[in-house]
C-alpha cells in the first residue's frame, strides 16, 4: 500500500481536492485524516495491553474521588 500526505491550507481548495479524490473510493482509495491516522496508530499499539472491565474501571474511578 502506498501512502500520500497532502497539506492544504486553503479550505476551498481542500474541499475541491476531497471531491476529486472521493471519485476514486470505488477503486479502493482510502482517505484518512492525518489526525485520525495518529489515533489509529496509538490504538493499534495498545491492542496487546491488558485491559480491565468497564465495571472495574468505574469502581476504581469512584473509589479514588
């Protein structure tokens, strides 16, 4: 998979570029905002971490207050 980063400071031009690129989605183009990509990388890094149930989280959250 190839990745391309495009930085556009003009909102009007950004809208035009997104409209153009959206036409390629049916051919397999995936458009991801840079901010979303960073979040996805961080989330992926935690996939192997131990986790606790939400109920346990709430118990700890309220007992520390």
